[in-house]
C-alpha cells in the first residue's frame, strides 16, 4: 500500500487536500492523472448503466427489458428529506472519547488484544490494549505499545503475554471498559461509554443562522432519485421497470477517516435506483447484483481479490429482504479481509412510502408503519404526495419496489489503482532487463491511452510525432508527448502511469511512413503506418 500511495503522489494521481497547510484529514484532491482516471471510472459506469441501455432487448438474467435515465440533484435538500429517510435519527456511528488524550474514536475502528501485564505501580492485570489500525500494522502497533507500556526492550517482544487474537472494541461490553487502554492513553479506563454521533454535516441556510435554518450536506445521492420519482414519471415516457442513475458528491463526517481515500469525509457516489413491480423485485435484485459484480471483473479486477458477499439476515437494514456487497481485498487490510466497494440492496417500498407517509419503522409484527410521537402524531410528516405508480396497461396501482446498486467512485478508483499496480522487468536501452513498475489499467480506465515519442530530437522526428499526438487529441483520445531522455526510460515513465500503447517515430518513419507500436503488457513491438495510429487506438479501445 505504501508503494501505491507514493506512486499516486509522485505521478499526480492523488494528493492530500490542502497539503501545504498540513492537509485536512478525510479530504483528498485528484491530480492531473487522477482526474482523468476517475473521470474514466465515472464514464464507464455511466456508459454501462445509462448510455448503453437498450429498452427493447431483454438482457440475460433479467425478467424484462427496461429503461434507464439520469438526474443530477442538489447536495443540500429540504431537511424533511433526511427526517423521513431515517438519516436524521439513525445515520449514526458509535463513538467513544478518551478523557486522557482528548481524542475521539469510532468504536468499531478501535482494535485491540487482551494482554497480561503491569502498568507502572499497579498490580499485574489483564488489559485490553488498543490501536487504530488494520492488517499487519495493527499487530506491529500493539507490540510497540505493549513494550513501551511495560518498559520492555524490543528484543523481549516474544515475552509479551498476549491472551487473545485482535478484535474490535465493539465486541467488548461497557463493563469491560475499565480494562481498556485507549489508543493514545497510558492508563486503563479512560474511555467514555459509547454514544451516537450523527454523520451528517450540518450547515446554515441564509443570513439569520438560527437552528430553524439548519440544513445538511447529503450523506448519499439516493434521496435525490426518490424525491424526483414522480417528476421523472411525469416528464419522460419511462414505464416501470426503469432506473434513475446519478453520480455526485456525498459527505459524511466520518469519525476516523483512514486508509487513503477508502474512507473520506467528502466522496463521490455512483448510485442507481431501479423501480419495479413488487412481484419481480427478487429477480431484479439478483440481476443487478450479478451485473454490478461483473462490471468490476470486466474492468480488470481479478476474481481472487473480488467477492460478492450476501448479507446475513441479521445484517440487513430493517426494510430490506436482500443485500449483497461487492468487496475488494484492499492491500491495507488483513490477509483474507475484504472492504466494501459497492452495496446492492433490495429496499422494498421503504423509500417511496416514507416520502409519502413519513418516517417508517417496523412494528412488533414486522410491518412498516409511520413512527409516532407519544401523543399519536406522526414523528416526521411525509410529503403527502401520491408516489404510487399507475400501470395503464394492467390498470394496477402500486408503490414500486426499489433495487439500489450504490457504488463509491473513489473506492472503485482506489481498487482499480491497487489492482493495476505491478512490478516486473523490461529491457532497458542496452537490452538489459530492469525492474519496472507498471500500472496494468484496463484500457478504458487508463488516464493516458497513447504516448507518442520521437526517437531523437532531430531529422523532423519531433514534428511528425507532434502531428500524431495532436491528431490523437483532436479525436478525443487522451495522449501524451515526450521527447526527454532515452527511449527505454520514456517507455517506463508511461508504464508507471498505465499507458497501454506507445508510438515511436524513428528513422524508418521518414523512409516508409511507419511508426513503432509498443504494448505495455506484452512489451511487443510492431510497426504500423503513422496515418493509422488514431484508427488503431480507436479499434483497440472499442
Ligand atoms: P461503510 O460501511 O464502509 O461505511 P456504507 O455501507 O455506509 O460503507 P453505503 O452507505 O452503502 O456505504 O454507500 C455506498 C458506497 O459509497 C459504499 O459502498 C462506498 O463505495 C461509498 N462510500 C460510503 N462511505 C464512504 C466514505 N466515507 N468514503 C468513500 N466512499 C464511501
């Protein structure tokens, strides 16, 4: 992971936000190559979800053909949206404060191990030593802390009396907190009881600044589709089943943002709400779950690092009959652990109904009912608008069920970066094999598709190479031009950013009009006419 992060900074994929001021935790900037890569991820999603939609043909595995449209909705929405959606009351994480270090942590991000030991003058005790880390870093951090705490030397590490494997603080009961040594504490028992922390960023509308003017930055893009369901039905000719897609920024005030861009406070989502007849919702759920898993596979993620995990019944949101996560084995995780790339959820009619009727909760019988106050009023009122769908062919009126594939553009981009990173060897200018770093991006995602070089800076080669370079750019193909350094070095510079094809103008070009085409992965070199370069790249990208 350290190599990936270093490459991202060195080559201009991802920078820390406001880095010259020391950075801001949980915020990231995309550099010149990162912006192209992330745009390609978004474009691939949009093209495969919306652009290529064929409303007449039944796709393999789907019950019927369908329509797909897009929207772009506002980041700040009516506060009532979040009350009815449940985010206002329930979009919370459990957190603890440390009285000694004055730090705040998300309970499930604090990991630790039971150990027997003696802190200062206290009697030996069984303590739960913690750190905020994952994977191999966790064990290293815990060992360092234990040695320091018990005044031992590094070479005594094998004498530490660990009593358990590592586990999350969330698995402990509050009664056990007296034995917990917080991630930055020197004594046990400094953590407060866990309490709820709402992840929505609050802001103020207008100049008065009273609490009545409070609004929220959206924590997901999905609500923009639900509140526009009726507008889309009324303004287009789509019929159920159809989907509404959106790509846009979301914000969550994550308590412990970490693992590079994986958990940020500002991030981008690619979400689609698919509205269907309740009797077909299970089939559609299965269709979209498989479709979304295959999307990552088709863009080059190898199956042993990708998994589709069905949620257990007790993990499901209270309204869902099925949810699956597409997960990736990010290198910052433990061996065998996976991190969520995308959730595909069957949401039933929960969202449309809550925007009609008010915030819904499950009653004792498991039915969704409007939550009420002690005096029997709805806790939060819905819009009162009729969001049911009338099928003019069957004459049936119903509230559609929703299947939601919700992906993160930044997490997908990070997974594609991690997956692409490889080290192998390639010949240098003297034919000696040298180690090279190569980003094996799928050509659709590669930030630069083609690089053009003159072999030497004379004999009209630069002029010809620039002509090819500009022809590529005019055709809308992201291209690079480089005339600095030996040719082997230039190839390796392109390998390191994942450019699939390089074209070199050389002496022979002036004789027969051909250029060398060198491939990133196979290292194969062939010759093609200079006038065919644009068409050749287009053909390979198609
Ligand atoms: P997690 O459990 O990791 O916090 P989540 O289950 O809350 O994620 P969803 O609400 O399902 O996530 O959001 C859909 C997608 O949005 C996620 O699969 C992920 O790709 C992305 N996402 C969510 N939170 C973040 C974040 N803090 N930073 C980057 N991407 C995020």
